């Protein structure tokens, strides 16, 4: 297994301190409670709170598992066992200035528990969310190595393995299970993580024919019927693959915590209809155009406008979803979570930086037939996006 070195983690913490010093000097503590952010700075995922104080001290307070944290985190001298926030207070004392929190993560109940020992009145709380998103957006050489390996395995999965799993009569849920088994054997780290509140996903969005345009609560351009209204993910056990089906597969993959994202469309035992092929190729062209613009200094909102302003009315009717459910982005940052900063969309006006990683996913729904389009993962470089998942590909016809 490949994990970040102590120097890697120290550099991340140092960058956070430098960023906050520029933003604000009027604070006492940073409390990091989100497990993914804890991993980003400590190299372990535990039930705990990572605390940084304005003096530059690192303190990791762990409820469970303290022993595992001591084994996995290289800052072993800075790890302390706790039962509650009282133990953290006994070590830190009470704050007199601001506490920076992940305000999109910390619940009202957790804030109340914290408030028994620290001043968590609104005037004393500041949001750390945007700062952390931007910090995590620019990947280190170590992170890029993990994402490139994910992309390499991802390409094998989509182009070599999945076509061999498609057979007449298999249902969506069975295919999902078979894909997951193959993913684990290939090197997949086991789950795909999202930052969006209450987002759930097993393997990805997989749909045969009309199921890939079925309305879904997932914030993406594809559709999915899923198991039932209670579990609208995984796959429809009643929808079996038949000749002439379009097969839509949008899968997030990952190695050592770091993800790649790719979509591939297949046509089962039939030629792709001209309309579907034309829409798919248009999506491929949009993906190419966007990827060329993934350069340091370029503005995500400008890239979005450039890619969408000249699209004809017929194409836009099902582009990135249908009706009011159309998503308003063309790409998203990716890393420890699949949905990271930045987003290729209106309103994202801060320039791209070298070594950001972005999944670009133009897709077009065709009512009654399925969803076509492309998605690949790119590193932002001075020469444009460097694809790590294989690059845009035609619909794969399987006979």
C-alpha cells in the first residue's frame, strides 16, 4: 500500500497556515472534524478532531481508534486519546478569538457539544470549507501518481473488462456486482467518496437503454432507476440486457484514496443509430475543446461559456440532462472525493492552477433510448489537459 509521507503531510499543513496568515490573524484554533480532511493532513481516518492552533502546534485528538492513529499517522507524538470535547478543552484551554470550522460538515448538535467548552457563538466561528477545497484542488506529485494509477486501471476496466461482462439477460444489479468484483481484483480501493451532502453511490451510474435517462437525485447528467424508491442506486433487477440496448456506464474509480472518473457507452449487438452517434461525437468534440483549455490561468466560467454558447437548439434539449433537471456544469474537480473544486461552470471565476485535476463530462440524453456522451479525467498543465483515463472514445459496439 502507498500512503503519503510525513513530509507530504507537513507541507499540506504548512500551506494551510500560510493561507490563513494571509487571510486572517485573528484566530485561536482550527478544528477539523471531516474524516477526509483529517486523512489529507494526518494520513489516517479516525473518529477524532485535528486541531491546529495559531502558535503552529498540531494536535490530533482521537476517540477511536487511538492505537490505529498512532500506527498510521506520522505525527505520533501529537496524538492524544479523548472521550469528549472536555478532554480537548483540558489540553487547549478556552478560546478568546475565532475558531475555524468546516461549517458545511459540523452539525448543530456537534456545535452544541463543542460549545460546552469553547466559545462557539456565531461571532467566534469562521468557515474553513472554501480554504480547504482550494488547498486540496492543487495536487502534489504523490497525489498525481495515485490518480494516474487510478486512471490506468480505470481505462482497463472500461475498455477491456466491462465488454466481456455484457451478456444477454443479465440485469443491471448483476452487472454492477460483477463490475465491482472485477474492480477489486484490479486494484480499486473499495468505495467512491463524495463531498456533496448525503450523496450515495455503489460503483456508479449503470443503465440499460431508457433506464439511463430515468430521473435521479444524483447531481449529474446521466439517469438511473436503481433498486427501488428506497435505494435508487446500484441497478434495476428487473431490467435485463437485450439486443439493441445502449449501455451507459459512468464509474468513479480510485486507488489509495484518490479517484478518477470516466464514462463509457456501449451498444449491445446492434449498430449505433445515426442520431445517437452524432450526439455522442458532438459530446466528444466538446470534451476535446474543454480539455484544450485546461491550462493555468484560464477561467472555468469562461471555458464553460466558450463550450456551450454555440450549441444548436436541437442538441441542447437533452444536453446535460432534461428540462429543469439539467445540470449546470461541464466538469468538476476530483481527488480524495469525486466532486471537488473547481467546477467548469458559471460563477467559478478564479483561474485554474497547474496540477488541478478535473473530470470533463459532456453528455446528452435521448428520451426512450439512453444517455450518450463522454467523460475523462485530466490534469491541468501548461499545454492543456493531460488525460489520465484514456481519452474520449466512440460508443463501443459489441457483437
